[in-house]
C-alpha cells in the first residue's frame, strides 16, 4: 500500500511520486491550503493539499487527528524559510494528488504531546500511548538491544533454546504464579520465576552454550523496577570458569552500548568484593557515579556515654558509620530534617550530624551538632581524621543494625549525590564478586541462600560448609550499572554431594529435597560438567539505556503497581463452569464488618 515510510523521503526523492500510509499527527488549514503531518513509526512528513483538485481537497477537509490515511503525491523542496531541522523530512514536503481515508478515529483521550497524563489513563489506552514519539523510541531501542544481544551470542556459538512455561513450583525467593491442571485434578503447574533448573539440565545434556530471551513470572510486591511478568536474557555455559563467563558477558554488554548508544564502556569493568561494596557504599549494587563513601566509626564510639552510638558499636550485628558531605554546611535545618525523614523509609530512627564550620582554626569549637556533648575529644578527632572532613563539610551518622545502616546511608549517599550535583560520569559499570554463600534468618533461625540454592561455594571454602557456613563465600558475580543490578549469576554446583550438603544447610530435608529437586539431584549423577551462567534483566537494562524512571516505560503492555492491566481489565473473574472443570472452589476472604 506504500512505496516509502513517512520518515524516508528526502532531497533524493524530489520530483518523485511516493505513496505513504500513516496516522494524522496534526491537520492545519492555512487560507485554503491544508497541511497534514502524517506519522508512522519512522517519523513525520508534511503533506500539502491545494484546492485545485476539488474532490481530493474535500476529502482532506474531513480529516482529523489520528485518522488513518493513504496518500499519494509528488515530493518537492519546502519553500525557503519553512525548513524544519527537527525532523528527518524537514527539507521536503509532499504535494498531495490522491487521498484515501482508510479509517476514521474518535478524538483521543489525551493529546500525544501532553506529558502530564496519568499513568492509569496511559495504560488503559496503551495502544495510543505507544504512538507517542518517546514511547516509540523506547520500543525501537528495546528491539535494537535485543537484536545486538542475539547477534553477539549467535556469533559466539550459543544455542537459542526454549524451556517450559508450565513447570513445577520450586522455592526461588518469591511466590509462584500457579496454574491449575484440568487433566490432573487438584494439582498445579507453576509459571517459571526463571529457567534456572532447566538451563542446568541443558548443560548436563551437552548443550554447552545456551541462551534464551525468556518471560519470567514472580508474584511479589511491585516497585519501579519490578513487574509480575518480565523479560530476561538467560545464559549458561559449560567448561568455563567465572572469569571466562564474566569476560564473555562484559564483551557483550560493551558491544550493546556501542551499537545502540555509541557509548564506549570501560575495558575491563572494575571489580569489587561484596564486603568492600558494603563497607564503602552500604550496598551490593553501588552507584560509582557518586563519590561519597561510608566510613566505619564503631571503634570510636564503643566507649562514648551515648547508647545510640555505643549500643550498635558493641553489637556484632550493629554498625556505626559516617558519611561526609563536601560543603554540606550549606544545608538548611529543613533540608536536614527532610533527609532524616528520607532515611526513615529504610528503618533508620534518626540521622545525627556534625556541621564542620571552622575545624581547622577553632578545633572542637568550630563544630556544630546536638550530639557533640556526648562525644569525647578522642572520638571527635578520630571522626574528623577518618572522614577527611574539612571546613564547610557536614558529616551524617547512622547507628543501628548493620542492615538498617547500610540501607539507609547507602540510599542517602546517592540521593545527596543527585540533589547536590555530585554525580560523576554517565556510565559506571562494575562487577561485584565474592558474595557470602548464606545469610542468617534471625526470625526463622536458619540459613538462607544469598542467591539461590544451586550457587557453588568457592573451592577453598568447601570445608566451611561443615564448620562455619557464615564465612563461606560463593562463586557468584553481579553486573551493576549506575547503582542498578542488571545481571546476576554464578558458577553452579555440579557435584551431588555438595548440592545435597547445601540443601541440608538450608533446612531442606532429604525427603523434601527429593520431592522438589529429585530430578536435578538425579541428573547430577549422570555426568554433569562444571558450568555457570548469568541472567540479565532486559527491562532494567533498556530502562537505564533509555533514561526512563520505570521499567513500565520500556514494556509494551505492563501491569500497574497493583499487578493489574487497565487495558484488558485483567485479572478477571471466570465462570463457575470453568472452575468446576478445574475442580476448584473459591473461598474469598471475609470482609471485616464495621463496628
């Protein structure tokens, strides 16, 4: 129906006849001459209709925004002074000779160039929202990124293989979406949280380089970077160690950024241990664009007569840390109060601070803080020296359980970096390695996996599985970009006895292990190669590359924060007949009666 896309005609096509199809972006009537900006996914082109051809002009008068048209006309240069450098076709226009309205359209519920539209309305009319240039560019970027990922993997001997969508429920850290079986009454499939076990089985099958761009499902509380269904690039390799796997993935991501954004990422990516990341930044996914760092000051606070500090400083599970803010004395009391409220989101009960007004000249007298009266000179001197505080700086403190301090100050350092314009560089990738194998769940009094139960421990730490699991480090590695984990992976356990021992440590008994993972444990006994892999969150990666604030903005049809779809009104009720066929009876939660 067309000879060109709307964004294609240029000076090379002057005096040629072209046929175009698209949507009306805008229609203007200027003194008897009608201008129509015709739009498709490649761009805009201006079509001009003169009243000379009466029947065609009459049709053009009926056209409204978002009508679907087919036009035929001659390409000509735009008159002098009317060139539009903002669009690819800005030097030409099409003199319309024929016009066909393929479909009329109702007035859209919002204007496409209006940025102040509620997300609920955008999602309800997503097919219109996707026509917006910003959304179109994001979808094109996503397509380009996916193509570059496939090209790298295809060119390096990886096989694109599918794994089942209907599988068995396994504990991987989030609730499963369950699918009732009609043919096996009372039993359920689960939608996969990841293809983890199947890709390991493929390694045991001899498919030594596997990848899949796969849909995954997790029934968990949502955030800006989470959705109930999401897409990941899943990769697994045999007969490689972690260094070789990380090198492959690093090369791939460098190629994607170069091909899609013309950005040169560093070669190689820097490395940092989990312990160092937590100590310096309070996070295992630190944003290296922010130069602010945490300094541990627990040893300086153990003997102070102030339990807010001395308590956590003496607690093995506690932490007292300081965060220096260059020229932070400029912060007003209201701004400090706002930051105190901010860290409260992460469980912090307060935010102590010291303003360093004239430390160099006046020593302790040049400091300003409500907590100074509790701190002896030795502690104050130690804090100033360790943080490197200078005149005009401000030092924030966190004192609580280490998890609370790390989350609160870790988030605060990034917020301060953004608010105060301290961020350095555009892209800062990082590998975080040497994660702990386990973490202790104080509530349930048991060990849990920091990654998942199939992550291999370091060979030199195998004996710690029996003697001190808390000190055992894993062969895991996460790729972090600008404070966001874009990919996580590990070497996998490939020996039955090690896998059984890890499951035992996690409180999974022999019978439970057989029920849930019997097929994997059995497969390990039939010749399993050393293998490892990694999964990239494709939505997160594209979100970062597009400069979007939510993964919903780089997904064609996302769900809302409540895991609902305004467009299709899913989830929805089903008929009693369908429920009977699945042997299901609903038991809805009781509504509390008003007192």
